[in-house]
C-alpha cells in the first residue's frame, strides 16, 4: 500500500516540461538532473515533493521525446506512482522499465494536496481527503512482471530473457 | 480475415499469426540510439549483465543531437559512445554525418523489418514499410543485447488520402492538418496506416515527413505500404535486393478510417505550445517571427531545401528575421551544394548549420530569447522545446517557412510562389 500527497498537474505535460532539452548535458549526472524534475511545469515541485508522494496529471502525460530520464528523475524525486487520465506510450513503457508505476484513472476527482492511498495490486486509489475511490485498468502480464522485478534491468537479470 | 500492415509485419517476424491486442516477442532487425539517449543505454546494457551485442552490424550509435558538442558534458557522452562502439564493433555515425532518422532511411531501414530506436521519431522509417518505433534507453539496451523485444500489436487507424495537392500545399500541411483533427493523443498506442491515391503516388521524402510525425498524434508507428516507390528508393540507395512488397489486406480490420481530401487543404501552421493547435497560415498573417529554422528529420531533405531555395532565389530574408538551415545529412548537404541550393540560400541571408538536429531541441545552435518566436519545419513546438520556456514555436512546411523569412512574419507561401 502506497500513501502520500497528490501534486496536481494539467493536461499534456511533455517530457520537455519534465526534463528539458536545455539540461541534456546533465543526463550523465542524474542526481543533479533530478533537482530540476518538472521544473518547467512547477518550479517549486522538486523542493516540495516528499518520498512516497504522487504526481497526478490530466491527459497525455509524458508526451514527446523518448527520454527515459523523465520517469527516472520522477522516481529519483521519491514519487511512488504517477496517476493520469492517459499517458503517452513511450513514457508509460519507460516508467514501467524504471519500476515506476503509472495508473490510468479519472484524476479529475483528485485535488492538489489531497492525501492518497494506492493499492497497486488491486489498482485501487483512495482519496483520503475527499473520500473518492478510483480504479485503474490492468496492465499486460509482461509489464506487471517487469514492474514487480523493479524494472527491466532487474527483470532481465532475473529471467535472462523476455518471457511472455 | 485480412491483416493490417502492423499485423502483417509482426506476424511475419514473430513467426505466428498475431492480431491487434496480442503481445508478441519479435526479433529486432535494427536497433539504434542517439547521443542524448545513448549514454543511458550504454550504462543499462553494462548493468544488465549482457556482455556482447546480439547483432553488432545492425546496432547503430548516432552523434547528432549535440553536434558538434557545445559543452564538455556532451563531449564526454560522445566519448563514452565512441568507446562502446569500438569495444562492441557496432556502427557509429559521428558528428556531422546527420540526423539518425535520415541516415536510417538512406542506408539502413528495409521493408518488413522491426526497428527500435531510442528516439521518439524512430517512427520515420515506417515510410519504408518497416515497423519502426521509438523506445527508451533501457528497452533499446535490452533489444541490442538479446536481439529481440516485446510488442503489443497495435490497433490501426487508417488514413485514406484522395485528391491532388493545390500549389503551395505540401505533405507537411497534410500531417499538421491531420494531427489538428485527431489531437496530440488521437492515435495513442495505435498504428497510423496511410493509404489511398495520394499515397500511391507519393515519393519517399514525403512519406518520411508524414511517418516522422505519427508520434505527434501519439502513434506507435506510422506505416506506409512497400511498393514500386519503395523499390526504386532502395535501388537508388544501393539495396534493391532488400525490397519486398507489402500492402494491407482488403478486409483488414481497422479501428477507424479517416478520409482526407488533400485538394481542400491550405498551408497549415501549428501554434504554440502543442502540435495539434493548428491554424491556417493566412489566419496568422502579421505574426512577427524573429527566427526561421529549416531542417530536422521532418523537413531537412534535399526536396525541402529545393522548395526553400526556389522561394528565396534572388531575394533576401527580412532583416529582423534570422534564417537557420540544417541539411538532414551529409549526403543532403553534398547534394544541396551540387545543385546550387546552398549558394542560393546563403545569398538570401541563410546561416547553414551542420547536418544534425541543430536548433530543434534547445541544446545549441539557435536558442531563442524571451518573447521571441520561431517558425520551424521541425515536428515539435512544446513549451521550452527550443531552449527557452519564454519563447514561442510555430511549425510549418519549408515553403511557409521560406516565405515567412522573406516577410518577417507568418505568411501564406502562395503569396510569393
């Protein structure tokens, strides 16, 4: 069970807003890059977020570039899961590969600052502030195993292959 | 039951008949990374415990995004990649060779193949009838090591094109119009499959421009049939033996079909800060532009420079509008010199940047000032994309870009053609 505070973002948060190209020189210096996570969407996010908190967004979260550094720095900031109405395909897959869960649900019911409790296995999100209960769809079995392994690298280390 | 192009290619490669929604493990025919995603790929490959590349001759590293390197951090990333290429014996295209997607099209991609690239615009090679898709660094690292990947077979959204392009209207206008219509997430997870009369007669450069932008509607792939045009392109580039014909079946199941009559299109522009925020060029007349950028994997080919040179010939750019031009590859650059386009463009006041991604993604070579606007032939206009969140990016065809460089503001290119 995950528990933390919701940090609310709008629709179409691109990977440029999560880790901009102007900071591409920091991609081999991840601790430094992580200090700028989501900076261009909310300059204060990195200083406010605490381990266990959630990024909660509207539709098409993570659109744009294939840069895996986007979910990577979100995870490094301590975020336990991303909740969004929908997520861009590459971001979604990258997040799972980094062991960062992405739950697709009706995030309109969640307000900035709400306390959330998330049961990953059941895909159930409880908003403890307003009492709303949301559910998210299932992800393919192979993704579930990657997520359970902690990401694609630990998965390959464990299984030595891609198994369906 | 017939198959879509995506189902055909993935069935062929996975060795079993797959349908939309199935998950398949497929051998990877070509895997590549570029210099902003590649360093993480190298580190993840090393962390995975996989020692050698499954197929070094079909694994490619490109140094194109920071090219040449504007700072020591990028230089060190380049060094890491050059060393990895040497150790593993894989292919590397260095600074100045050009944008990865252009080189993949010119030299590497073949119809029927599965191609994964650690760059979202890897969809470009769908123009050649390859199932080409963008992934992250780790997925590509594992594909490079195991020689395979897993894929969900996408549902298909078929785009049926009819009519004839009016003068001054190009395929860039078609794809911007389409994205405006279906939205920046209108094709998320799907295969966009292009067909119809217009596609049947469409040259490879135009197909590349359209496939390149499939991801801007969220698509996993942007697929074109492999036909006589594909065959002649492959022959021209010395690999005619790689040609196989590929067409979707008549009875293929498409989730949706969208018809576009190109005769009705007009020069189209994406406004800040999303690609689907489209308007007609004539509706934006009077919008001042401080920089015009012609290039990238979307529109940096010889045909694009030809259009720009024809409009700019014997004229000069507006004194308040900088004009940056980056050929997509060294080959494009050489062709443009030989055909005299470079001379024409430089005389018109253009600055020629090295073959590569150049100003597209805000690393170097043309970062905008606060409040400035750029009209670009690239594929993305997100806030901050060109290095400054306080600037504005408009996307258009090379014709609209060239005409606007003359006017100093957005204009419909038909005014000067």
